[in-house]
């Protein structure tokens, strides 16, 4: 039920008008959370995003999140307020987590506030925000970096990498990650992530929308996290996240919005 609800919110957020002259966040927050209280999460959520993007079409957005004392994380939401589909990624945990790190390559369409919202299993919402300036490329409508026909040949291929310690947004968070003995999994996905706003440079026709819709990530044969995507994911996105150091294997199932399903598996070396 939660996956269906979040997918509906993605579509709802994408339908909201964007008014550059006035903040979108109050309307977005009302549409996404229906008047629920959003508590200050600046002590719980450390966002790592550039002050100004070097490449609007491939911008790293990262955050380290830790649940409040006595609570556990149920899901984490990434919102680029002024993107055409603001609710840009949702991480929904199969098992509640005390802490979580993610790093995702995204399109940032223009200057925008960035909000990260963490929802605990008891329904509490915590939010932190920053602002990202851009280079003015209009990334969601920029031409694809690869020929659309060529991109189809490798669509869905995935490579799983591993780092010894989860990368974090601050020195204190890094120390916490070391104490928690976390690894970092890097998932590279071959996918054109068409936004529906891009034009084929030969035919001059708009390329139909097609992007990574869902990622089901399992650790050691059991559920860990489901990732709901959007057109905000970059072409050939990389999604990194923390996993427990004791993890021995990672399985990923990708489903895109055209119904293509692919799988990847990796056995991790013992540390």
C-alpha cells in the first residue's frame, strides 16, 4: 500500500504548476503531506549538495539521515521543488533503519530549494532543506547524451560496486558510520531516463517519457529498501547507499516505466 501511495504522490507532485516567482514548497508540502506537521530535522538530516551545479544533468545529491532517539526510519523522500516532477526519489525500507545514507545523480532543471524528508515508523515527519543553483542548462529538456536507439541496446544493465565505509556528508556522520560498521553499495544503471521533455535531434519529435520506476534492493536474500524513481534521475543514474557491514550479497531488480525488468547480483567480499 505504501508503494502505491508514494507512486500516486509522485504523479500528483509532477502535476503541480511551477511558479518561479514564488515558493513552491508550501503547496508541495500541502499536496504531499496533507497538513501533517513537518518538524525541523536539521539535527537529524545532513544534506550534501553543491552550491552551484557543474553539470545540471548529472548532479550528486546526498544525505545522511539518523532517526531520533527511540524511533526508526520508515522512508526518506528527496524533493527538488522546482523540477517538473518535484518528488524525485523515495527510499522505502522493508525493515526500519536507525540510520541511512544515500547519494544519487539527478537532473536539476533550474535553481531550486531541495528538501529531504524522513518519515519514522510512527508517522512523524522531519525535514531539512538547502538551495541548489544551476548553470541554466534546463536539464530536463536537454538532448540525451546518447543516441536513443543505442541506449536501448544496454537499457537495464546494472553494475554493483562496494566501498568499505559509507561516504557521509560530515565528519561527525562519518565517525558514526564507522562506529556503525557500514558499507556503501554503488549501483550504476544503464538507462536513458527520458523525461518526456527532450527532443530527438534527428526527427525533431519529443522522445516519450521512460525512466527507472522502481528498484527493489535485497541484502542476503531478504528485503532492504525499495527506491521509487522519477524523471529527476539522471541519464545512466548512479545510486549509492549505506548497507550493514555484515552484508554478504546484494540483489537488485529494476523495473522501468515501460515495464522492462532486469536483475543484478553481487557477492561481497568478507571484511
